[in-house]
C-alpha cells in the first residue's frame, strides 16, 4: 500500500477551472438549478476562506465560501465541498472544512450557512436552522439548511432572507 500525502492550500485563480471540473463530475449539470448555486451565481468565492486539496499535482478536493447577506447582516455560505470519489472517507472533506472555518473565524466572520447533510456537517458543529428564521430565495429542504456560529450570538442576531452580497 502506498501512503499518499495530501496537501492543502488556499484556492487560487488557476484552481478555478479544475474545481469547476471536479464539481461537474461530482454533482452533474443539475447543480446549477439548486438554490445554493443560484445564490452564488456571479459572485466569486472568497479566496481567503476557500481551499483545495492535492495529491501531487492532482486536485482531489475543494471547498469554497462565498460572502452573502441575511437581510442586512453579513454571513458566509459554505459550498460546494467536493472530494474526488477515490479520496472520500479519508478525512479530506473534514480537513478542508476545518481550514475554511478556522480562516473565517480568524477573519472575524460570525456566521456560516450551508445546505447539506446534517449528519455529516454536525461533526464540524453545524446545526439545523429553525424553520422560518433564515430563508433561502428558492426551494430548499428546510431540514438541510444548517448554520455554524463562529462568534457567540451571531446566529441569534441574524434572521431574514439570504441574498447575494
């Protein structure tokens, strides 16, 4: 068995086409119809909060974070978090998420939101948004709308409709 070294680095502009291809393989063309994708449309990911994972020169994972607003309150939208199938269940996604959340906290952000599987994201401290507190501008399963508070009180102080920043 060969031990592969996975290296993590901040997202760079040259990574974008590779990350797009990874997302395409993982989520297919239907991803563009999803509410979270529509919300991020035309808004670049915050490169200081977004990361990639590589084995050698091969990109095997990526996480992007986009700045958004909830009503008038700044927040972050995490996603997509994508890992090549051959590298899933090896901690790549969790390592990417940990780096992104630490960078967001260090940069002074208070709240991160996402649409995803509660069982997976709860390991990183995400919780379900109570129905009606934060609303996405399109159809989304309310059980999949999750939040992670980076600053105490940030979630309690935030309510309303998500929109592009």
